[in-house]
């Protein structure tokens, strides 16, 4: 499918809808209690087995994933025509399920057979591959997948995503997590030596199937997507060929792809968009068109003067709007855009960053910018006519780019991408169900009132000097920002009309009108990567409540053993913070972008979210 070339017609991304065919190194103890090494080994192994058995009982509910490589063997055909995989039903009285009084998540995993995958692929022009930076954390990997979905859709191709990502931390000992999921040395898996100087336990990671992080079945209702393992099986190749670093390889995958060179995506002098528009054409019957044509040289001179010193060759709309008013125009954006296009400039649509950077990749605050029309290059215009089986975007195009790795000439296409990020690419239902439970637990701590939350990033941010070195100072700043919550909520409740983020299909959260507002002496929720016991105790002493303070065994059973993995626990915490009545995040952290998007979907007023 190709977008319309006609300027007067809305540019709408091609979409393909696929109706689902079914519902939705070990350490030894150093004690000297025993005199022989054999007895010590026996005691150690027995103790480890006992710990794993106990944890399995606490976390052992089968995790349902949409990645068929991690499901059970295919079961019988469902009533909908596609094979389904049932959860563990060996013991119907198994205690590893939510406590009575809470709904049990349906344990059904859909497996897509090769013929169904092939049918999906056949409805597109071929495949779109990217080089995935698997050394990054999950939020950044997700941002790359979001951009890949957009780009593949524009080119009417099936996106290939990695079959797995790497989690970087275990909430318990290495042996415990390794009993449930494959443990790897991240340096060996990715081919980097960056972590070699670290203690061996910090070099290790866990190979998490992509179906644990995103709901592939839901995504495939609107987007053509295959994992690399599925792609290899469709080619008759072994899934074991998948490269551990996320990079595409013609040699490994035995196919000659057509590359989009990295230096052709958005080099200096190129502003990448989805599709170029037709240039300005004078309409002599239109007085506004005549006025724009007559003013074109003056407009060009004015905007070119403003362009000087802007390395990205784009200007924010507000500054351009103010400058164009000097030509006798009012706040009519349509007329201003007409004058700009007559002068050789294009109006682009994208999203607001934070603190002058595009690190959080949030899609809830659309903005406009202006660029030279001669520098605007469309992905459809440049690459849409290619007929090769695999088109491969080479290298890193993620860092410091706008969401989607491009800008838009069409509001319709921007909104399509916004929907993709907010509604199509989502976590599994179990994660949301757990967040609902934690919301209840927090309200128990606040006597039923709504509550506030903050993300406290420590770890590498302290090392790099991106946040306060002192935890005490850091918490003091966070508490000061959270203290705004009662004032914000009193303003909303006392006459300042509540409103949503500027997103498609927005709705106001009923809590905007019903819930009891937070108070400054209430406990507040803290999500943090800090794991030092003394530091966590200090956070608690200041009124902070941590995820481990709230979760009970029946809560953990909602998700099961994956909560042992810190990265999956952190994903759940994003959903938890999306339920807070007030949230404070850090603009340099990708976590904040994910929370911001989720809060927009949940219908919170933008004033209840502070990211700076």
C-alpha cells in the first residue's frame, strides 16, 4: 500500500488487520560446620533444591506468553480454528493461583502456526529488519520496536523483532533466577567487553522471550510482526541461528537484504519524515494564496535568519508563529502554514521532549515544527518502491531522535503512530492486573485516599552524575515535588476544569471526580533501582513505600516467577505508577516516558504528572 500523493487528501498509514483465530557460576557456603567437602556439597545442593522448591511454590504459576517458542507443545484446535495452549492444569487445587476474591487470569497462550504467519507476511510486500541495540534496557528496546512498527507500516512490510531481550538483574540469587530462565554472560552474548571488569555476578543476564514483555497476539491484530525465530522457521532455518546482539546478518540468515545505509537515514541536511507533500501551488482565485505568494521572499528571508545556529534544521512552531505575525497574520495556523509553504518551508508534526532532549520518547504531547522543504525526505518517497524481500535499516538511529525516529507531514499519520504506541503495543494483561492489586494495597496504606508516586533512579545515574549523589538529598527533592499533589488536586476539584492529554480516543479517569485526594502526610510510592538495604530503610523512614512492602504471595501469583527478574518487576512498577493520582519522574530516564504514556491512556489530567 502507498500513501496518497495528493496534498489535499489526508495521508493515512497503510494497515493490515489480522482477525485472531482464538481468544485472547555457583558459590559454595564457607561455613566450617562439616569436616568433609562431600558433606558440604550434599548439604549445599540439598539446601539450594529446597530454596528453589519453595520459590517455585510461591512463584510457580505458569507464565503465559504470546511467543510460541516459549509455550507448551501445541494443543488441540480451538473452536476458533487456531491451536491454543492451555496452562498447567495437572492439579486443579494448585495453591499457585490468586487468592479467592480476586479474578484469575485466563491461562491460554495462542501459538501461531507457520501457515498463519505466512499468510500474514503474504499480505505485505516483504520484511523490514532493524539492528536492535539489545545492550540497552527494556524501555529503549521498546522505543526501537515502536519506531520499527511505524516504519514497517509505512513501507507495507512485516516487521522482524528480536525473539528475546536481556534482563540485567535478579531480585534473588543468580541460581534462583537461573532455575526459571536461561542465564547468559551479557558480554559473551552481545560481543562486548564493556562489562568484563565487573564482578562476574554483575556480568550475567537473563534471556527473556519477547512475548513476556509485549502482547504479540494483541499487536498482530493491527500490525504485521514476526519474531526472528519465526522468520527463521518460515525460511526453513534453525531458530538457533538468531544473533545474540540483535543485529541483522545476511551471512548468518543466508539472504541478501537491501540495506538502508545508516548515513542515509537522517544525515546533516536531511529531516526524515513519513512522506513528502506536494510543493506550494499558487491558486489565483484564493486571496490568501495570492498574499502568501507575494510575501514568499520576505518569509524565506525571515525564517532563514531564524534557522541560523540550529543544528537540527528545525524550528519550534511557537517562535515561527510569532515571527510570521509580523506579516499581518493573526493566530490562524492555516494561513501561517500557507505563507510558510509558499516561502519554501514545511510544517512538521512530532512530539514534545523534556528538558530539551528526546530521551523519554513520550507520544502524549504533540507539537509542530518547521523545516526547509528541500531538506524534508520521506521514507515512502525514498524506499517505498523497493521490492526486495528484506529491507534492512542499518545501525543505530534511536538515540536523540524523536519518537518513531522521524517526523510527520500528516496529522493522521502522527495519530496512527500515537495509537500504535498507546493501544497496540502493550504489556500482557497479567502486568496490568498486578498493578491494579498494588493500587488497592497503596490505598490501604492511605486510608482509602488516592496516592502519589515517584521514580527514584539511582545506580548508573549516580555514577554518571545525572542525579543527586546523596540519597538523602534526592529523597528530599522528591518529597518536595510530591508535596504539590494536594494543591494540584484542590485546583482541579475547585473549578479548574479537568482535561486529558492530547491523544486519540482520550477519556477522563473517573477518579478525577470521585477519589479522595492525596494528603502531604500520606505514605507515597517509590519505584527505584536502589537495592542497598540501608538505603531502602531510609526511603521507608521518609514515608516511602516500596513494591516489596506491598506484594503478598497471592499478588505475586498473578504474574508468577517472572517477578523474580528485576526488569519485569520494573515493567510492572511502570503500570503501578500509571495508577497514582500524582507522579513525579525524571526527564533523563526512559522509565518516565513509559509511565507518561500509560498515564495518558489511564485518563489522568496532565497537571497530575510532573516530569522534569
